[in-house]
């Protein structure tokens, strides 16, 4: 069965979870992308919150990456009976790798196929495959025995409503002009939009409404000055300048979560602007700003940098370590890294 990401998310926690959930692309409005990772991640977070007790995560939750894990290992995990918990939840990212595999005799995919075709009722298996091949046996098995969740980017109307809801969560309202300005400036990618919303709502903290002027002032305040200084310093492997930019952000009373989101956004944008990746940055001025950063690293180095951000973010939220020190160590590691420049990037 195929459902929209919106309908799937609304149903989480209201009924028993399906044994198989495939998050993949869907039909997008004109000019939009077929897969929005932020929507999928929000649904995944809700699934884990609804079906995995925080104090039992080690026993109940397994996270794997298809490009690092054989499908047979995932099948073995899925068949393992839960211990001290009602059900186990398994999340497999980069599952396009499995979706592209042959299902012929002796294929390494067969154990996982058998598991999906005869799912265990004590396991929830979630697969994230933005480019799943609908002709393949694994996709058809997910559709027949579980739920295929289509996650295209929001159209402009839905995006505007999504922005209003996020702003409302911060006990603020936002004018139609401000919503339009955010969409014009940021584009449709929700991770970028979250960063922009954080910037503008912190900028008007203590007020009641976000205006179009607030959007332009807040985004210009950091995004066109200190953040770009931080970007340039990391691209130039200038640790001192990178730390100075970080300290300037802190001096502006930007909170640790917001700065973490900014750094992650910069790296994601650099990944999308990299000459060796398929995604692209929809806003030309952002692409121009992050191109030096994209040129510094190979794609593999950028992926590793994003993973480092994820680990740092986790530490910020869950450990008692000094948050300022964690951010400083992250910036030092990013700036000190000297990635091999891509030939295509230099020719750009």
C-alpha cells in the first residue's frame, strides 16, 4: 500500500505499526524534488518515539546503512525475537543499494526478500530509499506486505502552511509577505527552511509577529556575514578565523542548537553544490558562497564531516560536556581537515 508522508505521519501512534515501511520518492509538484529527507526523518523520529522506549533503545532499536551492511545481516536482525520489549525497530538508511539488487537465485538480497515477503509481527523494518526502483521485487514486496510512504517536497501552498505551523510552535505569528520572503530566499528544502526559521524567530524573540522586514534583516544579519566568514575560514583551513567566526555567532546570543544547525546546513549545501553529486542548490547565491567549501573536500570527506556534525549534535543534547567546547572542537576539526580537491570543482 502506498500513502503520503502526511497521512502516514498523522497515523503514527494511533494504531499498530506496519511491519515494513519504505520511505521513498513520490510525485512532486512542478519545480519540486521527488524526495524530501526532512519529512522522512520527522516521521522516522515519531515512529521511534512511539514504539521504542528511551530506556530500552539499546535492546529495541537497530540502525544500519545499506552501503555498509549486507542484506542478510538486516534479515537476521529482523528475525531476532525481541528481548524485554514488545517489538524491535530496525532502520536501514541508503536502502537504494538493496533496491537496485537482483533477486535472482544466489543473490545476497534473498534473505532480506524472504523476510519482507513474510514479515515478523514483532519487528518494524523501516527502509529509506529515495530512488527505489518500483520494478524490483523488493519494492513490490514492501508495497504488498507493508507501507510505501511517498515523500516528495511540499508544494508552495503546503510549504507556506508548514512554515506557519513551525513559527506558531514558537508562539509567534508570521505575515503572508514574510512567508513568501522565506520561500523566495530559502527555496523548498526543509532543512534549509528550518535553519532560516530559527534565525528569524530568534531575531524577533520577545515580539509577536514575524514580518517580511524581519526575514530580510535576520537572514542578512548572520547568513550574509558571519556564517559566510565561517564558511570561508573552513574552506581555507584557517582554524583561527573559523573560531573567531564561531565566537562572533556566540556573541550574537545565537544558541548552541542554532549554530549546530547552521554548520550542518553549510555542509549539506556544500554537498549539494559539489561537482560530483547529483543534488543541487536551488539558490544561486548560496551555491556561490559554499562552492569554496565544496571544492575543499571530496564527496566522501563531506559525508564524513556531516557524520561528525551528527555525533556532535548528539553529544550537545545528551552529554554533560561543555557545549561551547564541543562546538569549538567541531569547527577546529572541520577547518583543520585538508580534503583532496575535486578536479571538476577546480574547473568549475
